[in-house]
C-alpha cells in the first residue's frame, strides 16, 4: 500500500527540484556571444603579457643570469625583508583584526577604512607618508633619532617598515573575515569556565582562525616581496642594503633587459607558488 505524501512536501520537492535541474541544464549551455567575446578579451588581456614574458625569456643564459652575485644579493634581501615584514604584520595585525571583529567601539568603521587605505593608496604616496612620519625630520622619526639614535629611512629596517605598511591590510582583512565567520560561542563557553578574554583568545580563538591567519600571512608575504614604490621612496635603492628584487628588476631593465626578464620570472614563480598554496582555501570558501 502506498502512503500519500504530504502535499506541501511534494510541492516543495517540485518547486525545489525542478529549478535545480533547470539550473544544471542552464549551466551547461554555451555562453552567449555578447558575454563570451569580452570574457575572452579579458582573459587575453591578463594572459598575453605573462606569455610574452615566458616567450622572450633568455632560457639559455638563465642559469648565468640567476647565479650572479647581484641577483642572489637582491633575492636574499627580498626574502629576509618580506619575512620580517610578515612577522611584524602578524604581531600587530592579528590583534587589530580581533579588535575590529570582536569589539564594538565608536569610530570602528573609520578605523577599518584607515586599515584598508594602503590597499588603494599609491605606494609612492605611502613612501612619502612614511618619510614624513619616520624620517629624520618626521613627526616620530625626529624623536627616534634624537632619543634612541634610530634612523629608519634608507636602511634595511626601512625596507621592512615600508613592506609591512603596504602588506598589513591583506593580513588584517583575511583574519577579520575568518574571525567574523568563527562561532563566538566557543569563546563564550571558555569565559563561563573561568578563562580570561586573552586566555580564550590564545587557547580557543587562535586555533579556530589559524587557517585564516596562515592565508593572510602568505598574502602579506607575497605583497611585501613585490613591493616597489614605498620601498624606493622610503628606503632608497642601495645594492646589498635596500635593493630588493623589484628594484633590481627596474634597474636591470634600463641596462640589461635579459637580466630584468630573468628576475621577473623569479617573482612570477613565487607568485604562482603563492596561488597554488592558497588554492585549497579559495576553493573551500567558493
């Protein structure tokens, strides 16, 4: 004997299943020409310059170009400074992201806009702003120089500061988004068991948001590695001290285009590695 189904359930199945099937069929159809052509043009616009870089690369002389002392000096400085800048971003950026995600305070929207400002600010303007703040005659740098003898512009430490300035928004945005997606009831449960807010953050929140911190750190590191404008404005372009890989590419392009292409391929390989490392996270959030 067949049991009659509830009419509302049957209707819901009909209304819910049919559109899903229709959506599946619609997704399999060919794209309309007015959308397909601009999409292919956009793809070519992004892909052709990268393909041209690979085509014009001096593959035969690549080992010689990449093993020169100047290249390794710039590469080593870039890796060290980007790693230190990422460490600075982690130390001050994670608490800032927690503040924006978990604490209600007046002007929080303004603070969030201020944090994200380096994303849209021209890097050269950021470098000038750092000079006005941390230079020898800057509003903060004057005191650092006279009281502690610390000078940041045109030093390796200045490279780290410039890279951290432009890279930190990537970390803060990633961590804040992960915090907002995390269930705050775990922290509340820890608080009811007697844990302080800092203990709950350290023992409960940090393990929950570790993937977001890792993704933000990788993005910040990649942004710091590719920084040019703020670095050359605030730290200069001194080989062995402040000349990072992007600055070496710019300098080589004026005298040795093949070396510039080789250095560009190194940075391209790093970027591809970063994208490959973050692919699983992007696919999980898509």
